[in-house]
C-alpha cells in the first residue's frame, strides 16, 4: 500500500464512493450565478445533474431558446469552471 497526500486520498474516496456527482451538483447549484451570470440565474428555477446531463428549469420561453442556442458553449463553460468533464448534455425544461 502506497502513501497518499490528503488531497489524493480525498479524491480517491470521492471516486470510489460515488460522492463526486453529488458534490458537483451541489457546487453547480451554489456557483450557478457565477457560471452563467446573474440575469440567467435570476430566471432559472432549478438545475439538476443526472448522469452527466444538466437539466435546467426555467419558465421564461426566451431564456429556454437562448439556452438551446448556446448549449455547446454552456457545456464548455461549465466543464472549464470545474476543470473536469462533468456534463456532456443539457436539457432545458
């Protein structure tokens, strides 16, 4: 058995325990306004992360359309924010 730093041990624990998606979803909700800006965050009801698919809930038709058009860019922005591939698709509801 090798030795690990605390950071490595925590990363290993998160990988093996399946906590990582839960932590990403919590961070995504917490940092949503930072990632997308205050205006989009203001009109977003909820965001969920389900198996690398981000589900965004909004009642604003214009925002739904804008999010659909900028879907690929938003995926890149979110993955860059987390410095890891956490989402590969977006659904807008």
